[in-house]
């Protein structure tokens, strides 16, 4: 029975590492794709790594960009000003390109603009770290 429990623990840790890697990958993609929520995905990665791999958790928390981002959000529920500016800039850039060059339907264009407004308001809702 002890071997079965050890095997179960190893499988659980590997699944957590896999989930953490997928979440981290999506979070990185979310840096440039406006509708993927970067912060929750990075927080999920940290949660998966803390239970699945001490090494990956330490790497993530000590990463030059991601570690600071996660710690700031966990401690202060805040996003640095330059990060907000970059997020909102890329949000509007990609949505605008889609509205002007990709989408033909006026209804989809209006929907995309509304989504951009809602996401912008959501980002601005968080406290700003200076």
C-alpha cells in the first residue's frame, strides 16, 4: 500500500508541474494577447509549482519579471504603472488591428470594442504601484 501511495504522490506532483507549465505558458502568451488573463495564470502556476516542484517554484518566484509581478500582486493586490500601460497599450493595439483589418461584421467590431473597454476598466480597477 505504501508503494501505491508513493506512486500516487509522484503522479500528482507531475500533473501539478504540467498544469503549472501550461498555465505559465498561457500567462506568457497573455502578455501580448489581451484576452488571456496573465495575472491569474501566473498565480495558478505558482500554486501548482509550490505543491509540485520546489525548484520550479523558486525559479518562478525569483524570476526577474514574473517573480516581482506575482509578489506585488499577492502582497499589495496592485500592478505597477508601467505594466498597466503596457497591458492597456497591447490590448488596444491588438483589438484595433482586429477591428480594422480582420473583422468584417459591425456587430463583432462593436463586441470587440466593448470587450476592450471592459478589460481596460478591469485593469484600471487594481491599485497602481509606483
